[in-house]
């Protein structure tokens, strides 16, 4: 029996998602839902990056959730996604710098794996034992992983998922023998769990957990690998030798920059995403237990988890890429709303210098992506100028005086944060988000 289009199904207040993609975002695929405008998506996510990277059958570099349509979302609208909760379910994971295995892919190891033994594209694999040679082609038995570690670690978490500690090789190998259970892989996942490799180059290193989503966004309007739905990794698709090749014009027009790796995309934040296909198609995954700005190692601690999102359609807000309203504590120092004491002090300055009214403003972050960080910064500045109706030089000044440029992911995702005129945000239907998140005070009230 043919599956009905999601647009013909009854609208649901809550959509539960346990299905995963094979690493591809396909606008022609049937979506789950639709979820109601104002409704909730609850999802069980699989670890991203390393598990899919050592699973040649997965074609996109991650396993993300099957997209969900949102009631009333049409091309040219935007969808506001409130991240209500993130819960890490993995008890441990492994990560580190990668080394690409030559001869095991067609131009791109993330989305075009080839078995070095029999030449099968995207071969199915099985695990034989543990360690970096455990991934074997089902057809010929060859070692088939496209990646191994240059320097890696295994990290265990406490029961409350507050802190983590890297372990030695003997403990890593114990976890490797029961890797899928320790990592709490969802039933729908087909990835080889990265704990299988048992890396242990860093031992006794402690850190804190602060989980966030490396992938959260809307479906691009042309089929592409999920990890390449961004301006930096997407550049690998340009005139590529494999099936997912795109031109530069196609990439710019169709991507939605859902692969962010911005560590402020976490509980308490609001992400505003462009709608480029009917229904929007919200997908998520690649939860990380923690990450320093930039994800400079190329990867961080990929974990399974549960996520609760609340979605709202913003009609007529046409965006080129995502806008973020971070949790208040994640705002750069200069972008934070002024305190009561600061407002009083500024009122005194205003009176001294004859300023009749102080501008009402609010923090907002524009995500920029590009081949490198300079291009990504230019992209973020241009997006901010387009949405706010300001010139790029003015955005640059505002980001310097009352904001910051921060690295999301190296090589090419940045956060352009500034306190923007509240009137400009209101004109785009965005003003209520910072009002509720940051409890803004009116400068004119003092």
C-alpha cells in the first residue's frame, strides 16, 4: 500500500520520531506529521559523525531523524524551533581527530564510500572483534572503514550526565565489547558504534557536559548528504565525482545550513530556520555531549539522546539561513541586554549629552557559512543586513560595539551576534523571542 503524503494526514499536536535517514536529506521523501503549528516534536537521536563515518552504508556522514512537516509552513516562510529539552542517553562515547583511508571512497569519504577489496559502493559491513580494523565488508571481508583515528579518546559519563572522564585502553576495550548498549544506539540506527575502535590516546582528562545539537534545521530543496547541508562541507559537493555532485548555484539556492555544530544550539535556545520545501521538514541529530567553540579537532563527543522541540511558523519571513536566539548565558558579553544599573548610568549619559531617547534593542545571532571563516563571516553579515534592513557597514559596527563574531565550526560556520534595533526585529515578527528569553527592559523607563 502506498504511504500517504504527510499533507493529507491529520495534524498532530505531538509527533514522536524514532525513524532515521540513511544520511541523505531528500525533499521528495515522505515526511512524518504534520505537527501542529505550536506543536511538539519528541525525537530519539543517534550519534553523529564517528559512528556513521565508519559505516560505509550510510551516505551522508550522519544519521539524522526523518523530517517532520509543520502545519501551514510554506516555501518562503520560516519556522521557529524552541529547544525545550536535551537529554544524553549514552553512558560513554569515543572521538578524536580523523585520518582518511585512501582508496576507500570516491572523492568524499563522508558520502561516497567504496570497499577497497571488491569495489562495492556504500558496502554493507559487519563487525569482527574490536579495534580500528573491526569494520568488514559483508561481501568480501575486507577492512572497509573510510576513517580511523589520528588521536582519539574514550570518555565515560557520570550517571547524571554532568561530567566526563577519559579512560585507559583496558576500560575502553571493555566498553568496545558492548558498544551499542553503552552508547544507547536507537533501534533504528544502522551505524557501527565508534566505541568499537577503543581509542585511548588521552587518559584521565576531565570535562563538563553541555549537550547541544550539531544538526537541527529544515530540509534542503535538493537532495544532499546531511553533513554537507552547510556552506563549508557543502563545498565538497561542488562538481564532485559521485552521485551527490552539485554546482555552486545549486548549493547556494538549496541548502538550509542545518549542519551547524554551533554549541549554543542547546536547551533554552530558539533557532529560526528557512522553509525551502512545503512543510519545512524539520530534522535533527548529531547530538554532542560538549564542544569548545570551533570544534577544532574536527569532531567531538557524539552521543545518543532524547530531544523535545516546540515549533512555530512565521509567515512570510524569507531567510537565506538560520537565525539563533541563544540562551542568555551563551550571549557574548557586549551583546547581553543591559542591566538595570547600566540603564540608569546610560540615562545619566543621555541627559548629559542631550540624547532624548535611547534605542530599544535586543540580542540576535545570524549564522553564516562559507568555504572558510572569512567567507562565513561575510555571509553572516550579509544575512543580518538583509533581515534587519541595515547596511553591512552598520551591521559590522553594531557587532563591534554591542556584539561579537564567534566561530561555530572550523572551517566555515560563524555566529554574527549583535544587539539589533527591536523595531527591526518586530517588523520581521521576531521581537517577541528576545523579549521572552531575555526579559528586556525599556531604556526609556528610567
